[in-house]
């Protein structure tokens, strides 16, 4: 199995996505948002205007893309069982509406040869019904055993490192033992997050099903939103981070934040002493 570095620059066909108020509510509830932030979990409370959480773009359009819209369609053959989500960023160009439609176009922007593995980077741009930029995403995947195809090694080294001092803000969220069973209703039905008989569990790769990385990412976004934006999604502009270690349902997530400039902070998410998201950067107003 060999990857094709000439796939860099491949552009997927634009496709339309849609979501409803119920989708926004489900996403918030799947991240344990509760009655202390009613604007994210109800649409019918007097004096409350529903809002969408700013990390919700990672689940929008789930199941609505086509094969032609996937920019990785020309990347070559590899074992999908060896693929893991490596990093994710979201840039919001305007507040995300609680329901609507958008057009999304994705592009494969980089492929890096790590010798024993490969890293593939894609970007997507979403425009609203009026053709105005809505949000942009950038994500990378790490594929074990797919290196050696002759591509560039790519960037390495530390980035968005916290300063050597105590964090300016710290928030901890407790996940439930059934967290993944709820989060998967947003669209990611990968059995690795729900099936104790999954091959990776049976083979001892993991002792039990793991939490979706993007669920951890969503909890992280909640912590950043509450501590840095006063819970106001309209102030949340950008988030990026690298998935450093898996999380298991039932573990507690601690988000630590260091403000480094006006409207900018770096962050980490940890389970105890184990960092699970690093290289974190958030921008806000």
C-alpha cells in the first residue's frame, strides 16, 4: 500500500449541508451543558434566545458529504484501522446559527512522510446561504504504517506552549461512563467508541472503548467559552489543538488556560497528569 503525494491540492466537489435547532440542542446536551446555560439547551424558555456552541462545526454535515466531495479520494491505499485524528482547528467568520444551510468545499493541503507513518492535512471552507464565509476548519490525520512514500517530513517541534507559570484559568468537567453513547448521536457511529468487542479492544490496543476525540475537543471548547468569553458564543473566534492521548468515558477533563495577548490564550486539556490535548490556541473578543 503506497500513498500518492501528488494528491496534494485535490479539491472536493462542493456539497450542501443543513442542520436544525434540534441538532444544536443535541450537540450541547452531548457535552453535558445543563440548565445553568439555558441558551444552549432550550429554544422555548421565556427571555432566552437559543445559541449554538462554537465547536459545533466539527459535527455539521455528518453523513451529508459524497465520495466526490472527499479530497482524500486520490490519496492512495492505506489501512483505515491505522488512522487516528491528529489535530483540529475551527475559525468562525460569523456566529454559527442554530439552524441553517451551508455549502462546504474541502481541499487536501499537505501530506507528510514520517517514515513509519503519514500525516494528511485537509481544510474546509463553509459559506452560508448568502455566499458569505461562515467557518473554516483544518484537520490532520495520522496513519500508522503509511510512511515511506517519499514526501516531505513536514513541520515538527513545540508550538503554542504554555508559559512556565500557573494557568490564568482552570476548569474541570466530569464525563460520564456513557458519554460516548450520547455523543455518537451527533453522527460519528464508529464502534470503537461504543463496542467492547471492537477489534482494537479485543486485541488489547485499548482496554475498553474510547471517547471520541472531538467530544474531548467539545468539552475543551466549553471550558474556553466559559472562562474566556463569559459563556457568549459570539465572542469565540478560533480554536486549534492536537490530540495527544485517548480519553475514556468517565474520566474528568481539566482545561488550563494562559492568556498570552489581548484576545488570545494557549491551553491544554488533561486527565490527571496525562495531557490529552496540547498545542492549544484560542482567539476571542
